[in-house]
C-alpha cells in the first residue's frame, strides 16, 4: 500500500525520472545544475540506496574519453548537486560519500519509479481478486506518472538502457490495462488512444491486437481488418515476418464475424467470449 511518510512529509524530497529529471522538496522544485551534474544525479537516483562507484559516474558523463581530471570534476558535480538540493529545502545528507563512490539514500516512495511499481503491483492484485475497476484506477495512476520519455534530454550512453527499461515497463503496463478495460467493455473509449499508440509502435503486436479488438467490438469491422493489413505490411517490411499466431487468429475471427475472446490475463468474472456490441 502507498503511504506518505510521517511528520516530515512536507520536506520530503521526491525525484522524478519518468520524463525529464525533476526534484521537488515539499512544494519547491530544485533548480538543478547543468547537464553534467544532471547525469550524475540521474545515475544516483536510478541506483537509489546503492553505492555507485566513482568510475561508473565518470563513464556516464564522458564515456570512453574521460579527462585526466574526471575524478575531481565528479566531486565538484556532486557538491553542486548537494548545494542545489539543500537550497530547495532537502536534507544536506541525502547524498553520502562512501568508499570509492557515492550513495543517494532515500526512504521508499521517494522516486516516481518506486510509486509506479507499487501501483502496478496493487493493480495486479486487484485484477486477480476480481476488482477490475480498482485495477484500472491503479494502472492509470501508475501510467500518469510518466511525463514523457524517461530521463529525457540527458545525453549519456550509460543511461540509455535505463530509459529504455522504463519505456518498456510503461508499454507493458498499458497492455495489461487495456486487457482489463476491454474486459470491462470500454472498447469504444479505447480506440483513439490505441490508434495513437499503434502509430507510434507499429511492430508491437499486442497493441495492434487490442486495437483490432476494440474496433471490432465497436462495430468497425472494416477498420479492424485494415489495422491488421497495415500491421502485416509493416512487419514484412521491417523484419520479414508475418503477424504472430494470435493476430492471425483474431483476423480470421473478424473475417468470419465470430465472437472474440476477452483477454485471458484478466481475473474478471465475465463471459469467456464477447460478441460484437
């Protein structure tokens, strides 16, 4: 369960990485230094409560071509980050100097990625317990934490896998959320959102399956078939493959006018199949 921290919650420092890096202490946002310090802070936040070796910070900032003074410059970066956090109202000891590196020590729930995981897990528990409405509320609250691409604007090869990981977590949760919402009969409301996502991720077959299903259940059979053929063309063009068996099966059901199955991952006490509404 997500709970605010105790009496000092007004001064609690909260870090956002699911978008451009932002730090708030209470109601104040920290005026963060220039990009080099931002990269150092981003690495510490994404490794929260873990000791980060100095060499990892050097690599994140300069890659394979660090200057001779890299270690000293990292120390200066950390000093400036500490100063910016304190000026925003944070405690002075958030970033600790440890043997061979630094550690950002925070209570649970101080980073948006932690809240995302808590909400995602609670939503899954609700879905399994037969509370799809509650599950959707938690899933949507988790997804609302994203304010754009994770760690947007930070030019660091070391941070690229981290940003890609959280972008994938978002898409996976969206797919779980669509499963529940389709089971609830929200197909008409989902068509617009799904259309945009399929345009952004044309090779992501699960999203295309959701869009085809939502269109078919909204009495838009021809549009559902068009989405299938566009996806097939994209897959053949980019990777030389036909759509997966699940998409092909859905395509055949739509051609035949047969009912389509409710997503299997949802613990929702509804019928095994839904026909066209």
